[in-house]
C-alpha cells in the first residue's frame, strides 16, 4: 500500500472514531435531557399534600449518583466504595449504648406501613413495613421477597458487638454497606426513631423473638 493510501485509511479511521465518540456524547446528553424532563413532569404532576410534599422529589448526593445506574449498568466498584464510606459516616449509634428494646413492639413496627403518607397523622410514629420485603417469622403467611429472608437472623449470627453495630448500621443507613441499596434508610432519613430502631433490633436479635424460633 502506498503512502497516500495509508494516510487516507488513517484519516477515515480517525473520522470514524470521532464520529463514534460524538454519537456517545450525544446519546449521554439525550439521556440527561430525558432525565431532567422526567423530573420536571413529576414536579408538575404532584402537589404537596399534608406531610407528603413535593420536596421529596429532591435527591441528595447519593440518590442523584445512584439514579445513573441500574441492574444492567452497576455502580463501579471504586465509586461504590466511596459512596459506602460517606454513608457509613452518617450512622448514629444509640446514645445510651443499648441496642435492644422490645421485640413485641418491634413486631408491630415490622407489620405496619403506616406513616409518611399524606393521609397519615405526622404526630404518630411511622411503621417499618418490614414484611413488605422480608420474611421474618415462620408464622407469617404473606411477605415480600425483594430482600433476603431474615428468619432466624439472630439465631444464626448471635448478638456480639460487631453484629449489633452492623445490624444497627444496616437499619440506620443500608447504603453504608451496599451502595445504592433499595432498602429505606430508616434512621438517616428519620423514618423510625431511635426507640423504634431498638425495638426492631430486638425483633431481629432477641432469642425470644418469633424471628429466632
């Protein structure tokens, strides 16, 4: 092949590479435009009512980041580690150093999804609605399977200090251990109070809890 022909081939290849790059950039911009348009549509479609206000559509930094990924496009490992470290720093452990409350109250919290809706009384505590995603007790006939089974959680793991802290942290902010987790950040977002979290902890770890029978 002579020199002019080689140059033409190289030029064509360069143009092709640039075209592919430009197409990728344009596609990425289009996705961002679609995302922004979708947010505007949601904000225009919803109205604040009671405690359910439109500001719930506003995402914090980790939510904004996680919205860019999904099952087919997982979060890069380095970014996931960075997100988890930032969320780990948000965990607040019990002020009195006691992790376990009443498993009986914890069972009630796990069974109710009341709270945070516009029709709920904001002066009353919210529920955890744990059974919507997990199996906890063998006696429950209906439960969700989005999350793993928690049946015999404490019986299998014990109640050492590391387990207590891990379980509390998972309830407080699940994204501290699994970046972009779908599990609600019960403590971090103020869904459950410290006392309620202790009760849920007891449900999971108390040997007398139906979870561990």
